[in-house]
C-alpha cells in the first residue's frame, strides 16, 4: 500500500520506473503482477491529484471572498 501523502511528482517518478521495468520484459511473473498493482495505485493517486487541482482551478474568488465556478465561453 502506498502512502497517501506522496506528491504528484514522486508518484509519477515511481510510475515511470515501474513502466520501464515492465517494458524490459525479464521480470518474473509474480513480481510483474505485484509491481503492476503498485503502478495501478500510483496511476489512481496521480489521477486523483490532477482531478483535485482541476476542481480548484475551476473556481475563482470573487471580491467579497466567495468562490464561483469559472468557465471559459467558447466562440461559435
């Protein structure tokens, strides 16, 4: 189980190492399954952190300190 306080950058770095290791192809099956599961956990952590940041960025503070949803109107 991975620690919840891992940063996005740390999670991405670990995930990249796992992908490289699996791509080498000479990992024993049991170990490959174990590191694949770790990779899936890291992927979920990265996704959740990005989603959280995205939600924060879609809100803006108004002058009176309240938050409002922010959206960009696309030109037609």
